[in-house]
C-alpha cells in the first residue's frame, strides 16, 4: 500500500509489515519530480534520501563546514525551523556534528581553539556553506593565528574555498552581499561569487538567496550536495546562480492576487483592508523570482503578500537597494517594460509532452520509469493534488473575502 504522505516509501506486505523500501535517488527521477511537481513535492518525495544525506554528513562521511560573515544568522534559524519532525531531528544532529558552525556547534563553549583546529583541517573535496556577506579586511575575523594576529573571513574563504568541491551560499548576503552591502557599503561587503572572482577561485558556487531562504530550498540543496549530486544543481542554475526549480518565475505571475492586478484592483496605500494587488505600494513581485506563493512559509500557512505586505524582493541581487538613494519598501518600483498594468513576464511553462517522449539514448521518458519509481510518482501526484486543492481553497477564500 502506498503511503500518500510519504510517496517514496512503500510498506511491505511481507511478514515484516513495517519494512520500508526507499526509492534510490537518480538524476532522471529527481529532475522529473522537480519539473512536474515542484521542489516542495521533491523534498517530501525524497525525504528519506535527505535524512540519509544529512546523517551521512553528521557521521563525518562528508566533510561540511559552515562559515558566517556579515549577517543576522537568520538562515541558520530558518533551516532549524523546518516543520517536518524527522527532518528537524536529522538537521539538529547534522548541525551539531558539523566540522565548524559558529552558532550551534558545541566546541566553542569549552574549546574554541579545538574548533578552529577542526576548521583548519577541512579537507579537499568537502562542502563549504557560507552564511552572510564577506567584508573586507578586519571587519570580520574568525579566530587567531599562533602569533596572536587575527584571521579574517577573507583569509578563511580564500583557503577553504579552494579546497571545497562546491560552496553553498545561503541567504542573499552570502549570495549577493544583501543588507550589509547596501549603500554606501563602508565595510566593502560582497557575495561569495564576487569574492571568488576577485581571488580567481574557480570553485563552483550555488546561490540560495532569500532573507532568509526557505528551509526547503536549503534542505534539498544540502542533501543533493552531500549525496554527491552537486552537478545536478549546477546544471539548473539561472543567470544569478540560483537553482531554477526554486526560483522558476516572477512572484507576480505566481501570485494569488494576480487576478486583482489584471482587473485593476490595485491598493493605493498600505493597510487597505480590501484584498487588492500591492504593486503600487512597492511590491517587488514583478521583478523577483521565487516560488513563495506556491510553497508558502510556516508549513504552507502564508507568505508576505497573503499577509497583506508587499514582496520586498529579498531573493534578488539588487536587494535591499545598492544605489545612493534606494526606494523604500512601500515606494512604487516601476518595471521599465510596463507603462500600464499588464503581464510583466511570460509565465513559467513546462512542455509535458516533450518530457514524456524519448529524446535520445541518454534520456528517459516518464513511461520508462521503474515500476517502483512510477508508483512513487503516482503517489506524489496524489500528494500534489491534495496540495493544489488546499492552494485553490485558499485562493477562493481570498476572492470571497475581497467581495
């Protein structure tokens, strides 16, 4: 019998009724899952594999170090707030057994020098996670050398960045500089990619922007990386270095309030009680790409616009405004391609027919999935149908409340 809540787990009908058969993670099945059902379904579908990956990192099988620069630690908090109990358990173990994490590891409480020794021992081929922007010089330091001179974050990034197989830049600060790099940027903050360009470091960087990023985005990225599938993520990166399955289209095109924009029901001031599009009071939905309207936050409860607050575009490289006089969050930001309300961008579309047809020896169609893989996809479809029913219900409720 298929467990619709955990579609990749098949309960055995043998004498061991609680035995679980876990679908092995394959590039073909994973990409089809993400493309057909979205990353939220992929996280649920491959949850056993995610737990396995995090626990492997915790056991020391995959070296992982986490550096923090100029930031607020919000990315760490977001990841630890994952709502699924067994994922929370795996994350907790994973995080406390990292080679280095300034916020949650145990060593600094009783042996700070031992913690730094672990960081110095970070081996070739490990994975480096960075949270926070990288300031210049002594504006950010982590530990000291034997002679007492401070070690800057730049020094650590230069050394460990060259050893790592890939760097995961969690949060907009690590990805693009974020709030610490806002004008006039006195500390010279920048993101990991810009720093690597300065130092001519060729290690690939995967950006997971957001202030903070959704825990799903970080979970799936960490799991794929420590399972040895970082190349899958690298193949999916958009022009800003983000996995396209988490940032597929403009929030405006995915927004449940899009219908109000099309019907010219647009709020003129913050705090209007009637449900309207928030474009004229600063909503960055037309220029920000993320799946927030579909995934939502706090276990699928809500996201900024549904809470009647304009999107602030926290996933974009320009956040929060790096020009001398950036616009405030409630100031209208006109799209240069738009004179009057209309569609800002073509909605993200997926050609299911082409995906279902074989395109060569190196590809596989949906019909070529293994029986177990096919059953898993059917289960994910059931779960997706339930998810979409909830989404439609929320949208209908918003429309009804708007009158």
